[in-house]
C-alpha cells in the first residue's frame, strides 16, 4: 500500500492552482468575492492557519473543488481518492 503524504492547506492550494492554471485573482472571482486574492496568498505562505468554515467554503468555490475535500485538507487528513465521488454527491445534495 503506497504511503500517503498529508498536504498542508497552503500546499494544497498551490497544487490545485497550478494544476488548474488559475491565478489567485481568479480564485477570488470564482468565489463570488467571498475570499480575497491576498487571503489566498497568506494561506499559501502559511501565514493563515485557521480559516473559518465560510472561508473554506469560499475557497472550495473559488477553486472549483469539493468542499469535503478542502475540509479534509484543513483538518490535516490525507485525501482519499476513493471517497471523492461519494463526498461530491453529499456536497452537491447539500447545496440549495
């Protein structure tokens, strides 16, 4: 079984932004302005270590990722690829 490494929230943000070829400003725009590009930079730099639930939800929207995934990362848990599809369904069903 391969060893899973746990990413910090800042590392996760940097990886997703790079993979999706986003700019921090685009994350802000995609979030509906509920998170600033400066706040994204501070998380990536490790200067913000306890974002609120609302900020994490805004990050998920801004990055177009599943909320459950970003919450797992914020809790210091590894991302299990097997749980992504079921967590995505839960997240989508909770949106109103």
